[in-house]
């Protein structure tokens, strides 16, 4: 069962950013205030939580690619061209090599 969806892929970055903002707020207040230590602790907890969510997301990703493989009978768009375009030289004239083909 996959818990994380594509909507939650950037969730670890949000938590780390929130933690850095709390740390910056704690440093801005200065260590004279007791709230600065609370801001710093909350900031580090947010950063650790973001790293934990990132590791858990990496472990949940499927190991094999979910891309579908093309069948051997698949015809690409390049193979359906009836007549390839003629190569032109510098002055707009068809080159001798492409005219001989």
C-alpha cells in the first residue's frame, strides 16, 4: 500500500523550510529570551521530521519502472513518412547527393 501520493512529494521540503524558519526566528530573538530556545528546538524537530518523511517516501517508491513497454510491432511517427524531405544546400538548391537519391 502506497501512503504518499504525488500531492505529498514536496512535503519534506516544506517541513525542512519550516524548521529553518523557526531556527532563524530563534536566532533573531537572541538567547536572552527563553522563547528563543523553544523556537530552536521546534525548528530542529521540524527539520528532523522532514528528513524522516523524505526517507520514508524513498522507501515506499516502487523498485521497478511502471512505464509501459512498446510492442515490437509499434510503428513510430518517423516510419510513416511517405517521402523524406530533400536536404538543401546553403543557397537553397538541392545538394547533388540528395538529388541523386
